[in-house]
C-alpha cells in the first residue's frame, strides 16, 4: 500500500465523484490505475510487435491491399 498526492483539482473531482456515487475514492483510484496500466501494457506489446515486424523485413500491406486480397468490399461496410 502507498499514498499518493494529487493536485487539488483532481482531489476535488475525486471527492465529488465518490460522494455522488457512494463509492470510495480508493475504488476509483484502483479502477483508473487498472485501466491505465492495461492500456499502457497493450501499447508496449504493440510497439514491440511493430518493431519486430519492421526488423523482419516482411512487406506491409495497406488496408486496401488486404481487402482486395480477402475480397472484402470496404465501400459497402
């Protein structure tokens, strides 16, 4: 467990939200941190995959090329 100092405007917003929804401030901090970390982890996974793809030398296809190859009509979707 650890403490964190928040800027006054964030503290006020968190206090207001917790009061209006009858949930704890800790609940919202955990939710926000969990979602943020998930997004950040996804970003780093994608970044590594992109670098590996570039390093592999494999040709990249545009969306239009892929749609044509898979016979998908992008105009009517």
